[in-house]
């Protein structure tokens, strides 16, 4: 007999009869009659190939449960259209949530239940947990799994400014530890003088540079930016060999992954005695610098790519206060 068609698996049962199944990842296993390549077999095979895939986890979920709601949410465009990094963060939260409460009824979940769970979280975990839960609850209301949204009016218990924003002293301390020809200095300069997230910085290469500016398509939002290259950044880039697709590379001369870059930069911050600093904090420092230079919120957003201006205002609140206070005091001085 010729080799069986693609995806066909065979075995001999306890009675010595051959059995054939069409097995594809993500699809239900389909038994096939007769022998491979026979008319009966091929008809069943073609019908099985055009069938609909089995939803992963569907056989283990009970309708109306939290588990079923999360499985449905993962298939919905409200989840699939999120940035990959956001999907990973939400999955991490929701998988823990359904591991602990998956068999409970989604319709019986109350506001007070979520508040109790939220109070068990710490700092950033509370805010991130609530974001994922709110997205899930919104999906449940839109699909008719619930009549109301129990998370709608809940706020994270911890109010924080988020990642620490680098001060000028901290930037200078890092630069003293890591010279201008190091990968650490290149990483800091790219982050600080473009105001972008780590996932965008690690993808930057010389092919994105044209007419004194660098083109960026933000991975998280899809926003397209053209950012003029600051002379300091131009000088540092000039010290980097031009034989790689990305400006930043690992010790094996390969592009960084987002998590790999975080680990790398975390280590470089620690070496400089800056345990409180992070890559994202340089994005905030970039916005602060622009505010201190007198840039408007819209001008700052044209660099950072923020869609919501309230986020830019939050980043630059301290810088605006200092600048306005100095201007106010200057007006009170006598000539």
C-alpha cells in the first residue's frame, strides 16, 4: 500500500483490524472507513479536511462557567486584536483566575467578590489584574453572558506613578558606568532620545533611518512615527558596527527578544547601582525632558506616540509644575 494521505494516522486494534484516523492539531480526530486511497476512504477524508476545527478546551468547559467565558473571550476579536504583549499579560492573569475559580458560574460573580480578590494583589499586580478582568467582563456583557458588569466601577487599590522616571543624576550615573561604545549606552540612548517602548527599540535598525529621522511603527498600538534623530543619538549610533539588521544585538550577535532585553538592561542598571530604574522609566524621562524644554502635550505625544493625552500629562506633571512655578516666581521679582 502506498503511503497514506497527509494527517492520516493508522494503528491495529485488539482484533487485528487496521484503523485509520485523520488527526490535525486543533481539530477533532475523525475516524476514516475502508483503506487509504479507496473511493470510500477518500470521500470521508476530503469531508474531514473541510470540516470545522474543534475549539481547544471546549470539551472541558461547562456552559455558563467562568472557564467557558474565558475560552470564548480568547476567540473573540476583543482579545485577538490586542497587542501580543497585552494578550500575554491578560492570559497570565486569566489563566490563574480560571484555575482557581473556573468551575464557578459567571452569572453569580459579584462586585464584592472581585474587590476581595483585588485586595490580595500588590501594587502593579492589582492594576494589571483589574485590566484583564474588566476586559473579560465587558466581553461577557456584550455577548449576553451577564446583564451587568461587576467590575465597571472598581478601581485598583494602589495609586502609583508606575515605573520610576529616571532623574538626570541617574542618567549620568549610568553613563559613567557604561561607556559610549557599549551596548548598554546604546540601549539607554535609544530609549531616552526616541521615547519608545522596549519592544520598539529592539527592532530599530539602520534601514529605518532616513533624512535624519528614524521611522517607527509601534508594536503595541500600530502608531507610525517619524522621529528626528538627536545629535547625541546620532553620535552613539555611529559607533555601532553596520553589519546587523538591528542596532541592538545580544552577545551572540542576534536581535533581542523583549524579555531578553529586559533582563539585559536590568543587569546593566544593577551594575550601575540603579536598582530602582528600568527601561520603561527612560520613556517617562524622555517625556519629562520634552516638558522641561517647554514642549506642549501634543508635541510630546508626537514623539512618544501616546494616543491618550492624559497619559502624557501624567508623565510630565512634575516637570510642568517646576517650570510653571519658576515662571510664576520670576513674575514677582522687582526689576
